[in-house]
């Protein structure tokens, strides 16, 4: 069944590369959109992404590369978006084809800045994609570990259970186990918010708080996620499942977590700008912090950790003082 789908990946980073590795275990060919032609040329020459997950070799005979977003849309049925959320609209501004009949999979664990919209809402409202044609790829799954074929777990969320099952089959391999969910909004918000808490964990690490405190921080973080998801999408969910709690834990603790690294630099005294320049990678949680903080002005959910990170990143509050204040709010 998988062979009948024309699948496209949009994005050229580490997560897009990991997704390509997964899919090529199950399909004979994929379409792959990257913005820069020079990256495509180097990829074909080296048989690997020249910038990300460089240890993963590809047989490029099974990849149809293009830097033309309209071409990749025209030749694909399933579009998997794996670009950093701040750049999504930049990529789409050249799009002049309708995508409402395509299956859209968001592998973007971020929010659309300025619009303060989750990616699924963005595609539904701006591009008129029916809700049942949209899915979210969620779960604790660092690209670096996928590259090493270390066992990982992914959840495909869609309001259409049949759609979710079909996509789950595409992503299931010997090193990736998959499950399905109908909680598309909750999973998307959880995937976004865990990056904020990972920054918080990094800040505390930079300030030399220990493992005992980090465990309390994460315990409170999953409660904040649960409260916010219940306020924005009130349905029954088990917040202890891997797509929620597992994703939070791996992002907050892993050495591969760029959000934790970003936070650690802030805790050690780096300015936001300096940390961003030195990382040379996007920390999605930086943008998510402002968006979630502003969205919560409507819902007024009690989220002291989010508020603390916002004050540190956007109001230049002292990490030392704000985290010290936060410690009195946690239980």
C-alpha cells in the first residue's frame, strides 16, 4: 500500500533527513524539496546531506530532488513539512498551487510566529486544507538517534483514524515503532511547549541546579502542558503517554537537545542573540515561548514556568533571580 503514495519531504535539516531515512525503508522513491540548489548538488555528489546527519548515506537514485516548491506539490500526494516554524511562511510564499486535496503532515514542532497559530490550524485556515487531511508527527524522536537506528517511537495524530493508521504504516520500521491518536491539537501544543521547558531545564543547568530540582521542574512542566491542552482542546488524553511526557523528557535531558543547549547558554550568562549566533541552529522554543505566552493571555492558564522563560528571554530578566522566584512556585 505504501508504494502507491507519492510522498514529499519539504525541508533540508536534520529532522527532514531523518524522516527521509525512515521512509526509504518502506517506499521505493521520495520527492524532496530543499530551498538551496547548492545543497541539493552537494547531496547528490556526496550521497548524503552535506550539512546535517552527515553519517547517513543515501542511494540518491531513489530521491527526486527539487528546489521548486510548486513542482514538489504537483508531483506528490503526501506533503511532509519539516522546516523550522519561523521559516514556514517564507517557503510557502512561492507556492501558487492548491494543496487542499493533499495530505499534509506536520513534522514541525513549533508554532507559526506572528500569527500565533499551530501549524495544523495554519494549513486549515490559510490554505483551506480539510481537517481530516492534516496529521501531526509527534513523539520523543531525536534525529541523531534515528540516524544511528536507535529504537524510537512516533505517534501519528489525525482526526481521521484511518489516515493516521495509513501514515503510521509508512513510518514503521525495525527501529521506529508507531502508534496513532486523534488528539491532533493536544499533541501539537505539547510538541511545541516541551521546547520551552527544555530551555527552562537548560537555564537551570547553566545555573548549576542539580538533578533533584530538574525532576521537580519536569514534573511541574507536564502539569502545565496538561492544563494548557485541556484549556485549548478539552478532551480525554493520557498525558503520561510517550508523545507527551516522553517527548518532554527527552528534549529536556538529551545531549542532542538544541533547546536545552540554548537554555544552558542563557543560564551561563550568554545574551539571547549571542546564544543564537553560536548555536548556528534554530531553537524552536525561543519562538514558542512568545507565542504560547501571548496565546495564554486569552486562556489564562497557570503556567509559571512559561512565564519565567518569557521574562528571561524577552524582558531580559535575570535568569538567577527569575529561577529563584520560580523555585517557590513549584511543588
